């Protein structure tokens, strides 16, 4: 069997294989595919935030200040909504995101170097300062983008119990429907089961995209609950139409 180059398809990772003269496309899903798309989404988020800062939007504020105001507004909004334990978790998420993207890569040192006063003699430190000064708009954009990304990822983390409750409620109702369909001789529908399962993963990915990507203020109280309801409904449909006989 000859494996060919993988290509992203849908919400998983697919590859084509040739067997018996026929080409078969297989879709890979699961944790690895989720991690892959999560990494892609994080990189896309940083690019969108940078484009928001440098793009000449008509009749709108320019530069890094709008992105900084977005971080401050959302931080104040989250402090209004979340309890103290949740705020600690969100704070840890922000710190972890900053450490992995700035401290471990040395970007924090480059940003600090750009703020140092100029030196009269031409040496290695002065050359590094000039390079960092030229990159300062990009570094500042990444700083506030990482702050916003860490804040929103922390909010999603503390929202997991809400999604778990919604999924559990949908699963309980789905099990009842599955049992009644099995004992009552109801019809099978693998189409509905597989589409509901695919839609469930798509919904979770869409939540990440809708909540993480925008560089403008987003209220989590209006974004997260509808997705939690959708997760519950899709879980219910998927379990209800699961095959009757194992």
C-alpha cells in the first residue's frame, strides 16, 4: 500500500492511499487532529490581530491601542462574570501563554531591549537595540495579542463544566431515545448519527474560531452559552441515532 501526502479535509486530517489499484481517502480525527487544528488556529489568530493593527482601516483608530483597549475591556468584563477560583485559573492561563510565547522564545528580552536608551558607541548591544526597536511594533502587537489569546483560552477552560453539563444532559436524553428506538423497532439512520458527530466537532472548532479570532471586544456571556446549547443538542442527536445493536 502506497501512502501519499496528507491533506486537511473537514475537521480531521486526511490522507490518500492506493490499494489494489484504487485510491482510498481516509480521514484521521481525534486528539492529534484537534491539536493540529488548534495550533493552526492560534497562528491564524496572531496573524488576524497583526493585520488589525497595521491595516489602514478607514475612520477607525490605528495602531496597537485598539487591541490594548480590547484586552482591558474583556479583562474587566471577565472579572464581572467570573468568581475568584475561575479568575485564578484564567490568570494561570494568561501566564502560561505568555511564558510559552515570550519568555521561552526570548521575545520578552527583545521587547525590553527596544526600550533601552541609545548608546553612543557602536557595539553588539546597540545593534541588538536597533533591531529590536525596528521590530517593536510587531513585538507589542504580539504581546497584546498573546494577552488576549491567553485570556480567552482561560475563559474557555473555565467554561468546560458548562459544556460538560450540556453534553451530559443531551446524552441522557439521547440514551432514552436510543433505548425506545431499540425496543420499539425504530428505524436506523447512520446518516444522522455520522452527521451529528461531525457537526459536534465542527461546532467546537467554530467556537474556537468565533471566540479567539476577533481582535475586537467580545462578550463571553453572549458567545459561549449558544455553543453549549448546540453541543447538548448535537450530543443528544448523535446518541439517539447510534446503532441499535452493538
